[in-house]
């Protein structure tokens, strides 16, 4: 039977949204590596009130074969991205499919036709829904569970995507490291020297002043990441929304802010790998028993992920990065974590890749951003 492509409205139609979200549970049932996310969080992602949609437009489709949902895709016109990068492209995201060439082709064709009709000359992805969230197709490293806010897909995605004329736009790396590693002497020396400066201080985030702290982090983030490939400045409302979502899973011991002469200059945010707990809630539902399983599992989390770090451009070369590395390592060990993932890192970001390799970190997962001219 041929494949039918059906447009669904995930923002305004609750049945369509449920159908779009639930597909993952059908495709990955029994997969020991896949980590189910909380459906509450996924529903929030597709709420029409989500601030992302203030500067973006989307269209979503489901693929049906033999009366069953077998795939999904979303086309995204991110006006903020095109304005900031002076590009004229569209994105695809939230892609899932069975291993079927016809399903792949039909879904991508729907997204491509829509994006081309909007006058765009290129399609890029996956972005779910942008580089400020989750991105990339996993092409290497399928034996380890994905960590918090990192993607996972079946190995056949790469081959079937490339068969449709898509090629590499950029690779993103995830590094793994045992926290008991020996910090390279040069990094320790730079950190110690920077700490001796009476102008440089560092502190943990103040959860009692969370609103002001998130403003500080937002300001540093938009400055520090401005020149990075694919970066899109976050609207204040979007940043606040993201911080609110993450607040319940944060470990304040793992968020540091560096200041120079009292001015916020750099930060690092590491998160407990809540995916270790999510695996105890396979249906993605908090009620009736999921919340108790989740709370119990959180006590035994051993991994953390460095989600983001950055130093304002005018404060680079002062050794702040070394302070953030050395202190986060110690704080992670003190809090009971024994493993850290640093992700994602652009393949050509030598300022990040070189120090991580020097520490003994291993790139153990690769995620690919694909693109295709239309």
C-alpha cells in the first residue's frame, strides 16, 4: 500500500499533537538505548503560547502506511535565523520514520515543497525546532543512552537521508569523560593564576534570585555565542521560558558565574543527566506512579552534561575558561557525579575541542546537520 501524507496541526489541535508525539513510543518500543521524554514537556514544546513561535512558522505532517502512523516531519521557517545570518533557508525537524525509502521520500518532499513555496532556497536540519533546543541526526555512537536534551534516532536515518540528496552541513560532537580524570597541568596553572587576580571572582548561581540570575546568563550567552555557527540570539521571553522549564532539574552546584571587577563575564551550566531517571518512566507520564519513580531515580544519577558555557568576547584570554573547567570538575565530584558529557561541540571549534582532548575526553557521539539546495 502506498504512503499517505497527512498535514497535522500540532499547535492548535490536541489530537494531532498527541498523535505527533506518540509516534516515538511506537517506533522505539523495545529499544534499550532510547530514552522516553516526559509527555508533559513535549506538549509544552508544541503549545501555541511557546515564545519560539513568535518569530517562526511551522507545518507538520504524518506519514500513514497500511492504516498506521509510520513517520512524521515538521517544516520550520525561522525568521530570526534568516535575519541574523542573512540567509534565506528553511529547516526540518522532529523527524521520525520507519526504515522505508518511500516514507522518507514522501515526508521530506512535503517539507521541501512547503519551504520552497515560501521562497526559500535551502532546507537544513534536523532542528527541533532550532539550534537553541535539540539538533542533529545521530550518525555515530548508538550504544550509549542519549543524555539530557540530546537526540537519538535509528542508524538508518543517515543513509536514507543522504539518498534524498542531503549532504553534511556541519557535524556536532559529544565528548565523554570520567570525572576522576587528572586536569592538565597547564589548565590548572592558568586557573590558579586567574584566581589570584583581585578582579576575577567566581560563584555558584543564586537560586533565591533566579530571575536576575537568568538575566545575567542571558546577557553572557548572547554575547559569548554570537560568532558561533548556527547561533540564534534568544529573545528574553524565550530564554526565560527555557530557564523556567529547566529550573526543576537544575543542580545549583553545577552552575557557575565568573565576574571581572564585579561585572558578569562568563558562565558554565551543567545539568544532571535526568535521562537516567526518565528511563524509569517508560510511558512518559508522571501520573499515577511516574512521579514517584522519577523522584526516586533522581537520587541515583551519576552523570552530568555540560550544556553550555561561554565568556564575553572582551574577557577572553583572562583564564576564565580554565576556572570554569577546574571548578566544575571539583563541584561535580563533590555532588556525587562520576561521568560528564560535554555537548554539543562544533567539529571545527578548536577553542573547545583542543582543551577537551587535552583533558582526555573522547568524542563518542557524532550528530550531523544536513542540508539540501532547493
